[in-house]
């Protein structure tokens, strides 16, 4: 039976790949937490996010939530 050992650098390569994946995960995780903290802080101060228009908050039609049902004649 032949002795088939993995290459010597295979362990080091696996550690490097795992370290890169962990670093990317950490950056994304902390980035989302910081973004959430900033948006929550803005909402607590009463600021409206820039992507929200007053027109979007108004009911636009009979099928939107918050509108009174139309009476049928």
C-alpha cells in the first residue's frame, strides 16, 4: 500500500484560507453592526433616513395599508 501523505504546505494553506474567510466574516459582521448602530442612533434622534421620502409614507391607493376601504355604490 503506497504511503500518500498530503503536501507539506497543505496544512499551512488550509490555515491561511480559514484565516482569510474568518477575516472577511468579521469585517462584514462588524460593518453591519456599525451601520445598524448608526441608523438606530439617527432614528432615536428623530432624523429621517435620506432614502425615505414623505411621499412614500402616504397611502398611494385603495390596496395600501392604512387606507380606509372604499364604499361601493
